[in-house]
C-alpha cells in the first residue's frame, strides 16, 4: 500500500487515478511515499525519510525546495500544459479588459445612484470616459513560448493581432506548434519598443526576476499594456506603477496584486485566477497523479523538473531503479554487484540531467534485499529501490 500525503485540496478527479486498493490518501500522514500539492510552501517543511516522490498539480515549482529534493534522490513532477488553456483564456480576457476599460467602466456603473431614468442619463454621459480600442492590427509581445505562451500567441494571431515572440529555450517541437505568422525576437529589449501589449509566460528564476524593470520599462510605448499572469516578481511592480503614474505606460494587469499596485488606478489586480478553473484543476491533478503512480509502480520518470525523463517498458517482473551522482563508473559498479549476485540483466536504461543520473534495470529473477542495500551503500548513490511485481 502506497501512502500519499496531500498538502492542498487536490481535485478528486485526479485522486481517483490512485486506486483505493493500492493507495491510501491523507492530509495528515507522517510517513508518506509521495506528496501531492498545489501552492503549499515546502521550503520550511521537514522532509519525511519515507518520501519517494513529489507531485505539483500545476506548472510552477518555486514552492518546492528542488535542491533538497534532488540531493535526497526525490523526483519532483509537475503538470506542464494542463492549465494552459485556463491561463490563455485569462490573458485574452485581460486584453479586452485593458483595451475596452472594462474594469473601470464596471466600477463607474456600480457607483451610480438614482432612479432608472437618471441612471440611464448617467450611463450615456459617462460612457465617453471609457471608450477603448479594438485588437486587430495591434502588436503583442509574448515572452516565453512554452505550452501557455504558444497558445496565447496562436490565439492572438486568430484575433488579428501581430505577435512577436521571444524564448531562447524554444524547442523544435515547440516551434512546430507555433503559427508561421509569429515574428521571432532575439531579446526582450527588442520587443519592448514595438508592442502595444506585453505578456510574460516564464518561470520565476534568477534570470527572469525583474524582467521588466526601471531600466527598461521606459522603452515601452506610453499607451502599452503589461500583463503578468505567470509569477509575482517577474515584473517589477514598483517600476511599472511608477511608469503608469508618470504617464509613460497605460495599464498593468497582474494576477499578483499588492499594496503598491492597489494604489495605482490603472492597475487591474486579479486574485491569482490564472489556472483557477475546475477544468484546469482536474487536468493538473490527473496528470500529476498518473505521473506519481507511474514512478512508484514502475520507476518511470515523466515530466520531472529535476530528474531526467526516463521510461522503459516493463520487460520482467523484477526491476531495480537507482538514482546517483552523475559521475563515472556508477553503472559499472551497479552492474558488477548485480552480476556477482547472479542476476541476469534483461534490459537497462541510463540517463542523466545535470548532476543527477538515473538508471532502470530489469532482471530475470527476484532481486535480493542485500543487493539493494549493497548498491545503496556505494558512494554517490541517492536511492536504490526494487520494484517486484
């Protein structure tokens, strides 16, 4: 029986992917085999010695101590693309809110008082304040062309907009999913001076923190709109709000409001709604539950953010998985120990990612506990686990 600890409310649709006859699910277990969470911050959490895997029901993982997980040989899984449509739709809504002054217009209407006849006159008199513009022909810069950024870019093309995209890590597979009408930029600064809208879809890391800041926000048009539905900290809120106050930027739509953004009338603050749809929560939970189950039951690694992605069809009933420091001769040592124990290797795969190497070995007979313990005792081994059907 595998024990799963949930640190947030996880969609039941996803948890149902973990069969009750093989998994116990609790929000209180102190010795779990795996943790599934959403936004719970694990950085100050004591890591249970029983832990084998962590599943983040979403894309961002900055609430998880990846270095600590990697050092312990614990893969962290996420759900890239599972919430992409939800975020894309909110970006499109943000475009319309900014272009048509919808948020300000709603606030104006809600504040009106008087009889219906008087209200009607006030509505007609006030609407001139909120006249906006249409999207076709406008230019949007999309920074980050992962699953979400690609969907945003392609949808904006469908809306008749010009799209300029930037992503230094764009893969060939990712490029195949982009419209040929999208213009490629070579840097963020190349985008800033040309766009009417800027939206960011990158993780919050050192390289992306304050991506739009006091040094470069001045390159943007005074009529431009900045949208951040990715992570707080990617946009320097102080710099953007100062630019709005100085008349050098039109609007800022952020999913991460704070006291500074609340003080600026031209900021549309949303309560972290990017992936907050029932469909997105279900999709993320299903994806990550299936990945955690696959790892626990077969050792296959799919969509890990800190391990190499490694999958091998099960060819025997006896499988060994090993995670170790990515240094020479580890596979040789593992193979020698197995050979000395009389184990015949039926199939084997080894992949590495940075400082981590991961090996799956299928053998023809049962793997003795002593073999696992001997391998586990080698210098550089993080985990060694037998999975026997």
